[in-house]
C-alpha cells in the first residue's frame, strides 16, 4: 500500500517549529539577558555592604576602647569619690551600651542600667584572662542573656602593662548588620568563631566554610578583603582590627529570585504557545489522532482477551496500514486463544503455554522434583451408592478445590487417576530450589486439609458423608518429558521417586493420618515444618527401612500443633500399630517392630 502522507513528515514540521520556538526564546532570555547581569550586581552590592558595615563596626570598637581608656586615665587622676562617681555616670550616659568597665586603676565600674548584680559581675571579671598581651574579643551573649561582647586590651607603659575589660551590648550593631535587603552580616574571629550574629539561634556556630578566605587574607597582608561563592552563597570577607573579620553574604537563590520569576513567566508563555499548538494540531490532524485512538482501544481490548476487533482503516498512511495489521493480528490471536483454551483443559496450563511457544523440548530431562499423590478413602464404596452423573459431579467439585491448592503453590497437576491426583513441583519449572519446591508441595497439602474441612462442613449441612483423603509426598530425581505414542503424548515424570510417593500416600490409612512425607522431603524442609516421626516402613523394592513423617503444620503457625489435634480435624483415631495388617495394600509396606 502506497503511503501518501507519511506521519514522520507531519511530526517533523509541527513539533520541530514548536520546540525551537519555546526553547530558543527561553534560553535566550534566561541565559543571555538576565543571569549574568544579576550576578555582577549582586557581587558588587554584597561587597559594598560588607565594606560599609566593616568600617562602622571597626569605628564602633575603636571608640569604645578609646572612651574606656579616657575614663581610666581621667579617673586615676581624681581622688574624690563624688567626682569619680560623676565622671563614671557621665561615661555610662554617653556609652549606654556598656555593661561594665574593669581595670586595675578603676576597679569594677558597672552601668546602673544593666540590672546585673555586682556579685555576678565580680565573679565574671575574676575569670577573665589577664596575660594575653593582645586585644581580644569575647562573645558573652550566654552570660548576659542578650547579644554582648567583651573587649579585653592592655594599657599603660611597657614596663607596667595593665589589662582592662569592657563589656557592652551590640544591639545597635545587630540592627546595622540586619539592614541591607536580603544580605546578612556576621562578625567572626580568625578561628571562625562567631562574635556577632543577628541570627541568635546560630550565634555560637563556627563558620568553617570561610576559614580558607580568612587564612588567605592573613597570609597576604596587602589584601584586606575577598569574595567568592561558598555552598551556593555569595560571601564577602573583610578584615578589621585585631584579626576580626566581617562576613556579608547573600544566597544565589535570593540573587536569582527575579530571574526565577522571569523564568516562571517564560514557562507560562511556553505553555500558552504549546496549548495553542495543541489546538491547531487537534483541528488539523484528526486524520492522525482518531485512528491512533482506535488502535489504543483495540490494544486495550486485546490486553483484556477480546480479539475480535471492530475497527476499520480510516486513512492510507502508516496508521491505516497498522490498523489492517491489527485486525489480522486479532484474528490470529483469537484462533490461538481458542486452541490454547481447548488444549489447557486436557493438560496443565504452564505445559500448554510452553508447548504452544515451542519452549517444551522433545524427549526427557533429569530434574530434582517433589511428587505428590492424593487419594479419596473408600471411594469405591462411596460411588456404589451414587449415580454416574453424581459421581462425575462430585469428582469435578472435589478436584476443583484440590487443584486450586496445587496451582496457588506453583505446582503442576500431572494427571488424574480415577479419584487420585498426581502433582509435581520442580518440573517443568522450579520455584528456585529443591527446598522451595518441597515446601510448596507440603503447603499445598496443608491447604487441601483446610479446603477439605470446609468442603465437608457444606456436605454435612446437606446430609452427606464427609470425604477423607490421604496425601503422600516424596522428593528426588526424576525423568521429566513427553511420553506416549506417535498419536498421543503427555508430559509426565517417571522414576523411583514417583513410585515411592505413590506408596507413601497408601500408608496414610494404617497410620490414620492425612499427610505423609518421606525422609527425602523432610531433610529439605525440616526447619520449616512441624512433624511427628512414624515407625519405619519397609517398602517393596527397598532394602532399608524408609522413615515416614506425619505433617502437622508449618513451623510458627498455631493449631494444630500435635498429631492428636490433626486426627480430631480429619476424623480418625490413633491406631494400634502392632495390630496393623502389613499385608494390606498388596504388601506395599511393612511396619517395623
């Protein structure tokens, strides 16, 4: 079929123009016109605020130190107490932020407005270092309950150096450092310890990130400031007196807030353009979208197993060709599904799927599997009192419930032998290991016990006798493959392990149990099941005694927890093993003394 209007050409013409328009305009506006300018302005503004704030802080500290020194000099020349008090009052009025001044010449002078007891301040001053020989700054916020600093400096002649301490609140400096739009400023020492920070919660934080910048300034005396980006934050550092550093910063997020808003508007614009484009494409491309919708609907129907499609090609392009192929595919799948349904009724679904897909190899293969046999007790006597159609109806009802347990545990029903069921775990597919296959088989048998108990309750309500079964499980090597004649073949497993599983099932009757497993199976799952060991049994064809175990429950589950409880559930009584007729069942077993 000749394609007149290729879909690829339509897509290239419509979507290429749209993508180039949206991405081209967005990239040009964001990258070229805005971002670079905002970065430059932010760096310049941050550096300016940093310089201005540093200058103010340096001036404030210098004035405090000078004023305190003037007071020390002046008071040392005044002997009259009243005059000295007036001098101190005048100093504290002029320097209201000062908490106290302490020196050998003046003693401890306290600002009356500080409302801090003299005893507390005296103890505090005694702890201050007196031999630093440098001007030091200490953060005393925690001591005074407000943002406060202490300047500790030396004064006097070199042969008689004395140490003075000035404590003061820094509220005015905090207000200054908090002003400046989105920029924030702090004061640290050369070790990165915070002296002043408007953000009180992080007041004692150590700013490790700026230490390299601080060290760079210290190592290069000709440089007094530096600026860089640290963890997404524009950071300017400026040194002031006595190895103090003023840090001013602003986050890139704040810097680019305007550009982000612009980007948001561009996105809205792009969405508007895209919306208009979608409307235009919708109007002028129905020949493309409607057939695609038909194909999507058809695909959903195929997923749901509806293979008869009611669609028709609408165009002569690739979509029309694909629609025709869909219709043919649906017909083929419908035929295949009919065959699979019919086939799976006569064999296991997994085997049917493997056979249909060619995954089931001809011939046999060696597998480690767990084989299961179950049989209805006294079925012959039960069926004698039933009509043929009643027998079939009963078996179908019973088999449905039992086979459901096999399927739920990833088992495969090998065959039905009258009222008996043979199932396999580990062939043609394994759950992953011999242990998992064995546990799945035992789990399936326990599920059958529960299902049969509920089934019997329904039968008793209808006045019918309960059904009792025996289950035998054995694990071991088998040969699995397609066996039969040229006219008819079936997938099955054969081997000594299969025979032993069949004979194990027959032992449930004399032992008055419903689930028996061999020693082979028990060794694989002994930590995962609750069992009771039965007497050793000599099986036909075996020299040594075969250990048998009655399955009570899975480990960790409640009720039943003993074989006595199991016998109450299944309606049997504990036998006297010494009186068991070992010649029963064609001498298939022999009880050891």
